[in-house]
């Protein structure tokens, strides 16, 4: 199921401004890779290049290669719509569709991709909600609006919605930054379970979180404001947090800047 | 479980895609087909072949895309083509209207036309002009502006700076309601109380009163929006210096938003300048120059257009005059609009957004 | 300097001022300048209310006079003879004409306006969006009498072919039967009204679509939705009530439009089953056309019909405003 991502020589632009420069890295399947770095270093931008969401922003443009197993996401004839079905995404702020019920939110992606029998749809929704550790909390109110849930529940609903279409990769853009500590813990536990089935990439500002949930960690930085962000290093999380090979990483992690 | 899901999905990210130029090619083909069928069937109406081409375009987009790219993509393409067709459908009448007005209006529009009245010219013969109508319109609109600008701005100030509670709510609600009053109803109101009950005669002033009713809510609304844009920090800064509230409003709030208010007033003037119905009921119309708006019937530009059209008996001379007057009116309204928007952009308050 | 010393000298506040004290301080308008200014601005607001009340009162007053003299039923009579002895007039034909022409206008205008609004907000290249909105706004600035002139002398002749075609293929329905007269029927009026109310519906819908939250559109995109599916999932549900109220504002305009209808329509006081043949009239058009020849009784009768139009537009506009207001609360709560 899960697929490997190989990025090589990737740069992303907003109109003429180059936001990230020449990034190459490999992201292992069935593992959690965390992106850390100071604000504005382009980690979110980089994340959005991995499912071709960057080009949705006006002026957004990408150069370089992103291989999903053996297919280049930016190759000729690739349909961005099918890319986004393979590479799911969870956003910073929980964003369930406000006019849809809990059930319809989870089913939203499935309904796009074809017709399902009612029972079949119900099974997948239940399985996805269980997968997002939300089933027990919402099973009695599947037909209530999704916006009526608490913030943490809404975020898990969004995760359920994303995994319902069985993507190969799950991207998470600071999924806990709008949540309280208890909800954060629930999401972190969930990430630990989800990595059995998906390749997970998570952007976070919280270094303890990166240390807790990720197997590998990538550190991004920029030399000055207005300069493009760069990948400084990527390594096993344990190594990054105990004995990084670059001084800037150690400075950042030990709180000397950023 | 996951197997069933997987099966429905294309195995590859690669989707068959139509080339970028395909919409243009389909559009060109549809127009050619529409023209061809029209020529073959001897249809001469532009509307017909245009509508046919539009239908062909939408149908062909769907058919071709469904074949090559799949159903979902085809739906997306149909939505895109429908949206384009909608846009073109709206632009065509605008272009036609401007084009025809200019083309037919320039025939008799010259200095003579602008400086002479219809005093000694009958409706069916050529000659004459719109001087009396321009004069009437300027006076009626001028009076309406003089009455409604202070009242409108003060009302907006009340709503934004003072208004709490029931009265303000009622005023807000009825300003909205007033915006929707048909102009003919405003005319009937002035007719019933000024001309029927008070027994005053038809005059430019009576028309101006109806125009005031139409202009007031527009000014209140736009001024209100502009005052709301003034940041509260400015008011607080001034009040904190011990400046009384009314001085704060006149010296700080109003000067900050004066550009936007001016724009609103100009747009309101542009709107009422084209009003025909109330003028028709209250000013009555005249072919002579009447400089006194308070005594006796006057002419007005929009009413002049209507009367030239209605009394022409199908004669070319009157139609020409109607088009020339329409061109004058449109030019005036458009210039006001452009100027108003220019001021709005130039004087826009620099807020965060 | 001065301020800082004063501050340090002041005794520390023992307790925060009570609520009533705060209210008094906020309301305390003591200066004569303030009082005059408040009086002026409040007076202006009250003046506005007085005008509205006066409109309703005077129109009702004259209408009551007219209707009390009317020998036939004001609502159901199909003729307009206020000068006959005894006077006999009714608004049935006007109701029919106004409703039919407005329905035609709405059926044409609403889908096109929604399309244009989506075009500007979601389809057109970003640089084009601004100028395009501007062009549509210009449509709104054209005076209605010019629309009327254009409708009568340019649009109507173009419609002959379309009418003939509709008659050929759909004449059997009766509704689209055409005797071949000048194309100045309720159908023509409906098309012209549609063009005239496009800008208002477009501009309100455009603003609503523009406010559709980016995060929900991104959520749909990330699920692998096409552009149309994004719009269907996250933009249209968000904008639905806005589009409804925009349409009602447009309807309000269409109901009250006078000169364009008076110029284009060849009115008659009988109802014709076919929309393409002349027949019917609208409230506003009837007032404008009959006014110049009306006696005092005739004017009162027209005022009575104007009152009905006034009430109808009030209801339609009031409904639209209520939907907008409720929507504002709803989106505020979710922001």
C-alpha cells in the first residue's frame, strides 16, 4: 500500500520569488518523517509540492522531480487530481465541510471516485472512523453536522476523511497546532498507528512532537529573510536530536535560535 | 475490503488529457457549425446561430472529454464551458448596446444639438436639440443632490457613530427597504401628496423630490460602509486627546473617509440621472427652455429619449435624436462612474486589508 | 511629561466603576456641540423613517379613495376603465404580466449570473477578474430608458428569427405559439429584464463566492476533486443563501422596472395564452403608459395599483435582506 517518495532537485516559486531551493530527499514507506525548522523556511511549501497543492496558490510553480515509487508527479501527462487521490492531506486548521454530516464528510472523497452501495459506503466510513480513533465518539451522531464536533474531534474527522480513500501517502501540515494538549496526544497516538499502513509526512513547530512521533526528521532553514529555504539535513530522529551532523541543527534544537 | 476500493481506481497517475488548445478548437468548430446550419436553413438572426454555437460547444466539450478523459473530467469541462458561455452571453448585450448607441447616436450629435431646444421643431422633422433637457436634468439632479447629501451623510453618521438600540435598527432596516422602492412608486408618492393633495403644479422640483427619495438610501448605505472602514484607533486617539465627539467626527472621521463618500455620492448621482419614471409623472415634459425648476413643466434628458421614441411615429429624425440623447446620457453616466471609481482608488483609506 | 505626573499622582483605583457609571459616562452628551450634532444626525434618521411612513400613508389614502369608487373587484377584474361611469378597473392583467415577465427574467438571469460570478471568482485568470467585475458593473450603470430604446430598436428585431423558430417547433404547446406580430411581448420583456438584473445578481453572488473559505476548497482539492467538484462541494453550499438573496434583489428590480418595459412592450388589457404574442402589461409599465391621459380618478386608480407594487417589492426585498442578515450571523458564528 504505502509508497516511497524520492525528491530530487526540487525548487518551488511564488511568482518570481523562490521559496525553496534544490531540495533532494528520500521518504521511506511505512514510517513517519517530520519536517522541522523556523517559520518561513518553506517546510509547508515543500509539503504542498508533494501532492501538487502548491500550484493551487496563484503564481505557484515547481521545478524538479518528485518520484512516487516509479512515477514522477511532475511528469508529462500526470493528472494532478489523481495525484491528490494518491497523496492525502490534513491541514493545520480542522476543515470538515460545514454543510455535510459526519458521515458525508468521511464519504466525500469516496463519492467523488465512483458509486458505492450504501452498505459498502457505510463499512468504509466505519472503518475509517475507527482508523482515526473517532468511531466511539461519533457513532451515535453520524448524521449531525461535522462542524458540531470539538476541535480535536474535527481534526480526527479530517484524518478519517483523508484515509477513507486509501491514499498511499498522508501529508500533515501542523495538524496539532490549533489543538489543546489532550487532543494533540490523541492525534499523536493515531499517527503511531497509521504509520503501519501509510507513508506519513508531518510538518511541526513542536520539536518534542517531532521527537515523539517521527522515525526520521528533516531540518529546514533559510540563510536570511527573502532567501529561499533549504534542506539542511535529514537523518534518523534519534540522531538529529542527540548528535546532529550540522551545527545549525543543533543550535535550532537546543533553542539557540528560531 | 481495501481490495474493492483499489479496484475502482486507475492504476496509474497518468490520465489521458486533451491538449491545451482543444477548448479553442471545439469553440471554433461550434461557431462554424452554427453559422453553417444558419446559412443552410436561411436563418439571419445572430441570436439564433449564437445560441446554436453555444449549445454545440457545451455538448461537444462533454462528448469529447467523456470519451478521452472520463466522466468526471467531462463534467468539469462542461462546467467550465457553461461558465464561459454565461460570461459571453452577458458581454454580448453590453457590447451591442454601447456599439449601437454610439453608432446611431453620433449621426446628429453636434454642438447645435447640445445648444438648442425642441421649441419650434415638431417631432417628425429633423433639427432641434437637447439643451432644454440637459438644463432640466442638471437642475433636478442638482436639487435632489443638495437635499439628500447632507441628510444622507448625517443619517449614516448617526448609524455608525451614535446608533444603538431600536431607532438605529429601524433606520437601518428602512434604508434597506428604501433601496428597493421602484422609482415609479417614489414618483406616485410625490404625485399623491404634492400634486394631488397640496395641489402644486408639475415642476422640476417635484421631480427632484422623488429623485431625493431614490438617492437617499444609496448615499446612506455607501457612506455607512466608508465610515465603518475608519479604524477605531483613530477615533480613540482623538477622543483621548480630549477632543469632543462631534469635533472628532467632523475633523477626523469625515476627512479620513471623504474619498469614499464622494465616490458614493457620485454613483448615486449617476444612478438618478438616468431615472425616467418619476420625472415622467412629476415634471411632465416640455419642448421649451424653462430655467425655473420651481415653476411649470420642464424637460429632462431621459424623458426626452422616451418622448422622442414614443412620439416619433416611426420617423427617422426622432429616432436619431433619441439615440443622440441616449449617447449623451450614457456618456455622462459613464464618466461619472469612471471618475467615482478613480477617486475611490486614489483616496482609498489605507486599512489592513 | 504633564500626563505622566498626573498619572502617578492619581490615587490607585479602589474598585472598577460600576456598570451604570460606565453607561452614564459613555452616554454623557453634555457639550452643546455634541448635543446639536447628535440631534441633527438623529433627526436625519427620523426624517428617513417619516418619509417611509408618508409614502405608505399617502399611497394608501389615495388608493382607498380609488378602490371605494371601483364598481368591480380590484383584484380580479380584467379591464382598466377608471373614467367609465361607474369606474371599473382591476389589476388581474397587471399581476399576470408582472409575474410572467419576472419569472422569464429570473429563469434566464439567475443561472447566467451564477455562471458569471463563478467565472470571475474561480475560472478567469486572476488578472482578468477585476476588469471583468468592472465591465459587469457598467451594465448596471446604463440607464433603464437606454435599455428600453435598445430593446425596442435593436433587440426586438433580432428576436423575430428566434420567435419563428420557437413557433415552428414548440408552437403546439400554446405557450410559445406566435401569430407573427412585432416581437414586443412579455417574452421580449423578460429577456430585456434578464439583461438588466444580471449585474445585481452577479455582483452579490460574486462577493459571496469570493468569501467561500479557502480551507474548505483546499480540503476538497486534497481529496482529489476536480475544479467543478471543489465548487460543488465547498463553494456552492457556502454561497447558496447568498445567491437566493441576490436573486430576490434582482427580482425586486424586475418587478418595479418601468421605462424599459414601457418602451418595449405593446401592452393590451387581455391575457394571451402565448408568451410570444402581445398581451398583458406590468404594474409599472401601466402607470407610465396610462398616466399622461389619466383624469383625477385615473390617477388615483394608478396610485392604487402602485401601492400593490410597493407592497410586493417590500416583501421581496425584505425577504432578501432577512436572508442576508441571517447568513451574516451564521458565518460570524463560524469564523
